[in-house]
C-alpha cells in the first residue's frame, strides 16, 4: 500500500499529547479531591488547565517538538524533545503561579501527579506508535516509493541503506542511467508516472548540471520529490551542515568541533559551573589528600607536567603527586602499574581512585581543559600517535583535552601504540556532536571507576 498519509504522524503526536495533558490533569484532580469538593474548586482548576494548555502550545511551537521526518523518528529523539518541553512547561507554570501569588491555592500533590501521569502516558504512547509503525512498514504498508538516477557504487549504497532499514518504509522501483540520452530521461518520467514514485534520488557524481535541472523539472511536473545526493566518500568523514547564503547552498565541513557559538557557550558554561561546584564541595577531600601526601611522602604536594592541549599548544597540567620526588632519575617512561617502584603507597590509592586528577579542575577554570574531552598527552605520546594515526590524531587536537573521556573510561591507561590508537578511536566518537547529557553520562561512568578503584 502506497503511503497517502505523509505528514500526519507529527499532527497525531501533537493532538495525542494535548488530549493526554488534559486527561492527566483531570484524573489527578479527581483522584486528589473528594466529590463534595469538586464544585468549590472547579473554577480555579479550570482556569489553571486553560493556562496549562496555552503554555503547552507556546512551548511546543518554540522548541519544534513535533518537527521530524521518517529518518529522525526514533524513540530516544522523540522522548528527549518531549521531556525538554515538559521541563520548560513545568517551570513556566511554576513561574506563573509564583508571580500571580496563587501557588498556595493549588494542590502540590495534584500538580506532581498530573506531570507524572503525563510523562508516563506520553512515553508509552510514543513507544507503542514507534513499534506499531516498525511492524506495519515491515509488513509492506505505509511505504514511500523511490527510484535512483545512477548505477554506480553510490546508487548501490542508497539502495542497501533502505533495504537494511525496512522499518523506514521505503520501497525500491529501479535505477536509471541517463548517459546523456534524452530517451533515458523519458524512461525515468514514464517510471515516475506509472509507479507513482514519491522520491527520485539523483547521484550527482554521475549527472551533468543540465541533467539535474531536467530531472528537477520532471519532478515538478509529476509532483515527485527530488533528492540530490553528492558523493563525499573517501575525503570527507567529518560531520557537515548546509547553510544557505541567499539562494546558494554552502556545505560547511566540521573541521572545528564545538565551534558554533551555542556549543562553545554551553560547554564552557558547563565546565565552569561543574568545576566550581567540585572545588567548593570537594574542599574537604582536597585537604585530606593534601595532608596524606604531606605526611607520607617528602616533597611537594602538587605535580605539574607539560602536556599537549588544543591545536597542539603545550600547557602545564596539575595533579596531586603520586610518585617519589626522584622518579625522573629512572628516565621518561610510562607507568608500570602497581609494580612501578616510583609510585608512593598513597600514590597507588590516589591513582586507583583517580583522586590525583582533582587539581586539573584548576586547568578547567583557566580554560586550558574541559571536564570531558580527550586526555592531554605527553610529547612522547603525541609523536607516537602522529606517526601511527596522523589524520585522526590531528582531528583530536581540534578540541580542548579533558579530565575524563570516553577513551579513558573504555581503554584506561595507554602505555603502548595499540592502546593509544584504540583510545583515540573511542575519543573520536565524542567529536561527532556535543550534548551536556553525554558529558553528564561520562562523568557518572568516571565516578563509577573512582568508586570501584579501577583507575591507573
């Protein structure tokens, strides 16, 4: 069955959430109050419900909660957008009640129960909708028809992409190779007309400008969407975005991760706030570690060493000293773990718990590091990676190093070329997109390492 309901899914989710918000509000109200009280409280709560609906419409419009396509329609994405709208809605309603001084007139229990029911019911609704569509499309319904202009590797990749993702609901109806032949263009138009195609994918590397224009004009005649597919394989692995300068599309290659103003501001704000909180609340731990080092080992409490930062610029990293003062007499070498004679008894505890890294929050406050990012390396390791994986490592140098990273968590201490390259591959995953939630998740995983004593 051909898809005749394109664009209805966002509307269905929108109205389902509006209905659920009202039902959950009324259910919480009926559960909270006795029937004898309904008449005396009804008007105030009806007014609050009206405000809640207006605020919800404003919130979802501001954050584009229901703007998605088939490719972006995933449970995690939809739930994330919904929860973001709910959190904003809660704060706006609370601000409204506070500013109008009506907060004491409404039941807090009813307020919390409303949002609890709303979150649970909407989450279940989304999960059910996604599962239903997945099986419905795999059964051969609600699909889009498409054909491909081109017969090379890129055309094959497009076809394989949809063949492996039946849940997206795309059905293949052939490839057409134009080969500078008007007859083939007529054949394409006949295919579009007979099969009522929804989309035609054009492999730009196999087409001339005139052919692209002809296919677009054909799509306008047949009311068929044309999708232009450039071939960037082999020379552009970075994430890219498209900007429109007047009528000209500009593809911006992401050679500088976290370079947008919003990402930079968000990440730097998170670093400053989180570091300040750790420095203040962790002051007793700082003092205990300082005292333990001072009592058990002669020499300075802190240790600093040059490491490679963003763009390869060198800076001094701060740590609690975990080795003996004369450790450098044994030459520059990686730690040998628990058997390393240079490590002090208290130093072993600090390394296992990662407490020796705490002074690096000073580096974060100075702007030399981030809380989360690839670990800063010795010059020895930099030279080694520049030889083993120069392109990948050069990309890693485009961001600030961090106190913890996904590579540090999954691989740990890297004392060989193989481990350094493995950790590098994990850290490259972090550069694809920035999210505060990802940073928080990695911080929690780091805390687990600290509590379990798995550091090195």
